């Protein structure tokens, strides 16, 4: 499988590393920053260009979009229009309106299109899907996302925003919460409405980069779900006491299913854990599939999908549902400020 990559920043490293590790071909990387593109190409032994149009004119089995969030829409749209199969990093776009437009374009094109919600592809997450079916009628849920953001980072963010109010940075809810919202919708079904929401900001970061988000949402199945996301300088919390505290909890009449996800850049040290309390059996069951790199698993499944296999990768329609929920929670938070 030949993959061409748009973007030569931090997240692109994880994609390139996985492509090369699996023995796939990394053909060319494109980035408007010529120095970044050249360094990236030297590191991963591929060609480079500063012209995305040139990359899109070249044949490839897949084009990966790994540019900053704010540019996902335009770059992914260009890749679809050029006739490519596409993997777009999450979130698919930064607005529900753009996501609906892109999802419709993908539908009309008929080309394969995947969105990088790679936490759902881990075998432990797939086991959690079985657990979610065993809880009976879902009554309640919890999405928790807390990551250890150093205090010094907030000064850097505020300084960058002061230099340019049009900075492409996003806060905790988009960058960290979106993955867990995808898992919620994937395992628990669609949302009926957002009941309430509140966002908190550090000095100099409003309204661009949120530091804390709380929301209460009602699912189509009638369950109420609490969402809490935050970047805090807490290094010893979470299941592994390493500062990474991510949890999806689904509670029903017949059981309680939980999924603890991991620090995604440490696949060689950590693995997600799925658990269920089954009331009928009066037993607790736990599953851990082991140390599997989410990015590598994502590319394995893309190759399978391009060969016609049915795989649990996020579609444009599913990613659009996540972006719609994000927009709705932002809107509810703005209403609460009035």
C-alpha cells in the first residue's frame, strides 16, 4: 500500500512511523513549510514537496491528511475531489456545517474516506462493544477526559494567542474530548439533545482554547450522560497514576461496562482495559488485548477496508456526528454565559 502524507508536524510523525513499521510505502510528504517538509522526508526516506496540489496529482492508495485542525476541511475536500481514498485526522473539520458538506461530498464521490478516531480500533475497545450489549437498557453514562497539562504551557498558549487571535490552536474539548465522544456515539448510539454545558478558560485563552468542559447530554436511548474534560497539571491520577485519566462508563439495568483508554503515544507501555459487572452472573470480567499501537492497527484496517473487508473505522458520517455534538456543546456553553 502506498500512502502520501499531507502535513509534516507532530501528529504526522506517528502516521509516518506506522506506515514504515508496517512495511507500506511512504511516497511523498507535502507541507507549506519547506524546511519542515525536507526534514521530514530525510527522517522517513521519502520525497517531499511544498505543493499539496502536486501531491494530489500523484497516484497513491491512500492520502493521509495530518495538517492542523483548522485546515482539515479544505485539504480533505481537495483530496476527495482529486479522487483519492483519504484518512483525515480528527476532528474531521472544525464545524458541523463543514462536516456535513464534506460528508455529502464523500457520499457523492463513492471514494473510501476514514477519520482518525483510532482509539475505537484497538481490540480492547472492540471487546468493550460486546460488554456494552450486556448491560441491558442503558440508563446512565460518563465520559471523563483529564490530561496532565503543565502550568507553563498555558503561558505559552496565551502568548501565542496574543500574537495572533486567528491562531489555529484548539482546547481540551476538541483535541482530547473528541476521541471519547466518538467512542460514546460508537458504543451507545446517537444523541437526542444537549441539556447543559459550561466551559472554563485560563487568562488570555478565551474563547479560543478551553481548559475545562462539563456537559450533560440526553441520548436517543433515554440515558443521561455526563461529560467532563480538562487539562490540569496532575501527574499522579488516573488508572495508572500517570496523569492520564480517560474513562467511558455505560451503566444499565443489567450491568456496568467501563473502558479505560491509554496515553496513545505510549503503546509499548500501556494497553486499554475493558471491564463489565454482569448482574445476572454476579461476576466481574476484565479484558486487556495487550500492547497494540492504535496507529498501526488503523493502517492495517485501512488496507483491509481497501480490499473490501468490513472494518470498524470511523466514517465521514460518524465523524460528522461527533463534530455536530461538539458544536452543540459549545452552543450550550455560550447560552450558559448569558
